[in-house]
C-alpha cells in the first residue's frame, strides 16, 4: 500500500488590503503636520490672515453702522425735520436764492403746522441756533445755544437727568432759563450744583434749571456741549429779532409711529407748500426729511461697504487656499518614497488620498480657528482706537470658518489625489 504524503508549501503572505481606520489616518496626518512646524505655519498663514480680516472688518463695519444708527436715533424717534432747501430754488427771474441768503422757515409755518396737524403728531419743536460764549465765574466755553419749545424734550430724546426742563410759561414770558448739557455742567460749573446757578450767555444772565444726561459724542454734533433756552428768549435776547414773523433754523416733528411717518411727511410737505405758495416740488425753498429714510440710506451704504471689505478680505482666503495646494504638492513630492512604502505595505489609494486630504483639512480648520481668535482681538483693538464698539457677528464667523474648511478640501484634493495615483514601484525607486 502506498502511502500518500501531503506536501505543504508555504506561500508568502500578501499584504493586507484592508482600509486603514480614520483614527490611524488622523494620527499619521497629525505627525506629518507637527513634524514640519515651519512648513505647516507657512501653509496656514494665508487662511489665518483671510479669516482674521473677514471677522475684523465685518465686526468693525457692523459696529460703525450700529454707532451711526444709535446717533441718529438719539436725535429722536419717528422724526421729521423741516428746514430750508440748501440746494437753492429758482426765483423765476433767472436768479437763484440760496438758503444762506434767506432763511425760508418762519414762525408762521410753525403755527400753521401746529394748527393743521393737531393730534396727528406727538410733538412739534421749532429751533433757532447759534454759537455763543457762555461764562460762569472765571470759566467760559463757546457752545451751540438752541432756542426751542418744551416739546423738544420728547421730540429729540432730551429729557433732563437733573432738575427740570423749562415750561411753556417760560416761553410765553420770555424767561431767562437754561437747560445745559452734561459737558457744560462738568467743565463750566465745576464742583458746584448747577441747578439754580446763574450763567451768562452772550453777556445775558440765565438761570440753570436742568442738566441733560451724558450722551457721548454723537458724531454729528456733541450734545454734551449745548445749551437749551426758551425760543422766545433766544429770538428777543440773543438773535434780537424785531420782526413779527421771525425765522427758525428747523422744525422738528415727532410722528405717532413708524408706520404713519411717510404719510405724515406728505401731509407736512403739502402744508408747507401751501404756506409758501409753491406748487412745483423742484422749486420748493424748504425740505422735509424723514429720519427713517436717513437711517435706511446710512445702513445701505454701510452694509455695502462692509460686504465690499469682506469680499476683499475673502480674496486672502483664496490666496491661502492656493498656498495650501502649493505646499501640499511639494509635500507629496518630498514624501514620494514614503507613499510607495505605504502602498507596498497594503495601503489603498483611497487611504493615501484620505491621509493627505486630512492634513489639508486639519491645517485649514486650525487656520480658521486661529484666524477667528486673531480677528476678534484685532476688531477690539481697532475699535478702541476708532472709538467704535465692534458688533460680534456669529454668522460672519461661521461663514469665514466654513469657507476656510471648503478652501482646505478644495485646494487639498488635487495634491491628495496626485499622491493616491502614484505608482508604488516608481515611488520606491524615487530618490
């Protein structure tokens, strides 16, 4: 009986073709990044600058818009301003009358508006203004003095912080009472209680009856350095008007709400046109300005500028993406032999692709986070220099960060796919 002998042959084991886990790929990518710190830093520099610029510019832009909006709203809400037309008007004889040549708003206009509008409005406050020297003891200041009515307190958000506003009786009797701004109280009446003190305006004695709160620098005019007195007193004592129908600088009208402000503006325009006997809007010697329109215009300009600056900063992100791609291509070339060894040991092309793509994404994500941090610090620093309170915008931060991630994926894919397509034999021969 012949015995059958089984001869076993040992075959060389083939490298495993199982995919490498994501944890392992991430560790490999992280080692490659920290193994070349200078190259990694230069790679993310463009992304950091781009994200930081987007975040800082948007925060400063929105902060500037917010400051301007607050400044306008501090002048009064639901506000209409009736004033002379500074564009001039045609006289009918070929000449042009400028507002500087003739003031076109008078007390008769005020009375007509008050009579015809009645309860349609929350308040009417005519004003006459001029700069005068005010004195208290040895101290003196040159400030804007405004003659107005008691409604000014509500129409222009000027409620007193201390004392009281002057009354209609003060206006009717031409009383010499004054409400002073916070800055005037601090600089002129130092270390004394302003209420009841006598100050001289243009050489005429006035009694301080109220002090306005600190309004800061409104940007257009500093309300802290202003003095309010009864309109009749201003016209008689300071401007020394002798006419029975004196002119005023502006008329402020507060509407009941925002929805009816446009209709109120049209009504006021019709009343003023009838008063001035003018039918052609192009020749009006007055103008009626809507605060809501001014706010909308300011916001539109500011938003457009912010978007433009953000777009310019976004170009830095694209430049940063191109930098990532260039550095990653150099990295692929430098690590050709390493790629060949990994493929020889069983790494699949998609493992190589994932590894290099992970490096690119980690770099862009890290650059994005660092850029946000730098952008926040930069916005706060610039805000202090420009006296602007930056407005934190989570949307802009998320957008800038997301864009940085997309940049990492988009510009990192080509170098990663190139690495994945390398032939392992040629890679191992690479020197």
